[in-house]
C-alpha cells in the first residue's frame, strides 16, 4: 500500500555529492591491415567529475524535488580508435536521455574534454487520500531482476553502469493508487519532445502471500508493449522474473525475458545471485553486432547485452561495516565471450567512500569480414579493459 506523509511545516533539505573517477583503458589490437592496427600502444584514459545538488521540500501533503547535475569528462583514445569515430562498443552515450520534453541541458565539447550540465529532477508530489500524483522530471523503475532488467524501459541504466545511485529523470505525470490484493496501480504519461520517444504505460502489482506479481502494458518509444514481473521470497532465497513482449516485432524478436535467483548467507552479509536473459532484439550472429552496437537501444541502455542469450553470476559481500566486495560475470551463451567486474569499496568516513573497479572482457576481438569491413568478433571481446579509482564525497 502507499504510505502517506505526516502533516508538517515546510522542511527544506539540501544534499548532494561529488564523485571523481579516474580510469586507465586498454583497447584490443585491431587487425594489422588497418591504419593504426599495428600501434605499440593501445592505452587510453578516462577522467570525470560529477557534482549533484538536490533540494527537497516537504509541506504536509505536498513535496517538491529539484536536482541539478554537472558532469565533466576527459577521454584520451588511441589514434586507431579515433579513426573508428572516437567511440567504442559499450562506451555509452552523452545524448539527452529519451523521455524528456524540456531541453535544459548545457553541452560543451573541446577536444578530448566535454561538459554536460543538466536538471535531473524537477517535480511536485501531491497526496490526495491514498493516491499519489507526481508531475515533472522524476525517476521511474519497474525492474525486478538485478542485472539485465528488460522491463526497465524508462530511463534505464546501461549494463556497464557500476554507479546506479540515481536514475536519469524523465518528464512525466505519474499516478499511483491502491489496487487489488494489497497492490498498487502505477500510471505513467511520459512526453518527449520527439513524439515517437514518448511513453504511455501502466503497471499493476498484487500481493499473494510470498508472491508479488506485476502486469504492465502500454505504448513505449513508438512500440506497443506488454510485460509481466514478479518475485517469490522464501527464507533467504528470492526468485525474480520479468518479461517484455513487443508485438510489432516478428518471431522470437518480440520477446525479452530475464529470470534470476539470489540467496543471502552469513546473516545477510553475503548475497549470491544468478540470472539468465533472452533478448530477441539482440544479435542473432556476429554479423548483426555492428547494427546492434550502433542502435539507440544499446547506447541508451535499453538493450543490455549485444547477443540474444546471456547469463550472469556473482556475489556481493559486506564485512566490518566498512568494506564491500562485488564480483560478477556476464557471458554470452552462444559465443565464448563475456565481461567480468571486480569492485572493492571502502568507507573512509560517514561522508566519504572509495572504490577500486576492474572491467575485464574476454572473447574474440576485431576481425575483417569480406564485403563488410571491420566488425566486432564477439559480443564483448572488442570492449576495452579498464582499471579505475572512484572517490565519492556526500553532504
């Protein structure tokens, strides 16, 4: 059921963070027949700083939220990668997220340096009885699974996002009200400046003992969709699932689904998980990888894995209230290709934490195909290796 705010006078709350990230990148060799393919150095670097300031005001049944962000980034790529357009598979996109009606971004690019300023939250929340109305730029998440999350179609995270603290906001009217079986009906009217990128959808969740079930549907990004999700929790185990059907697509390309298991050990300090994914939008063969990597679905995070079938396994461990370890692997089930993540976090004080992060891909890298030219040899093999330090300061 929806919770109601307690009556109160206007109480402003100001909070924020500064996050500094520095990474070394090692790109796989290009075929020697290409210009720059025989370079001795395939090293690159990525340095960024993110500043976020949030203001929240609660006044009885009304609350306001504002968040302003600034992101500065300096990326140095090998000459061979610059010849491919200055990007690489999995490198993400600085494009304005889909689902925004108002363009309030400031973009500046100078050589290897870029800066983006943005308003990521600007919303008003009103409670009327047990019904909640939220108008403006806000975050929306319907995901159940931990890694792949096919149902998270509104402002999703990329598979490579290790920092999932704040989702990108979308411009929407959201209405949530009580529904059957102690559940909630969630309605979203999301408008983009490009009508084909708008979304009008709804989701109903219901509780049946240890089961929580969700059904969703609507018109999202110029496609009709129907979805389902759920979680079954018992003892220290959880079974999670979510699926999405796009009837405008043909054959197996119409369905995206994920199934996951997770279990807690050692009094909740250790969590182990495993997930499986089938994504009909992904590449059916290596020949399809180029079109997948260049698609808006992949660069905006809606297509999590380049291939159609993937799995993930890993664990997260917290010890001494100061240290945490995250170790996971995503692999293509049809190719010998995958991506490993190691993340070690240390709390330095109540307001400061530091992370050491390593991404390591494996699989066939680049190849020259007759009549096609340069293409990735596998889903993950052409990604760069990365080692990074990440410092977070909260206020």
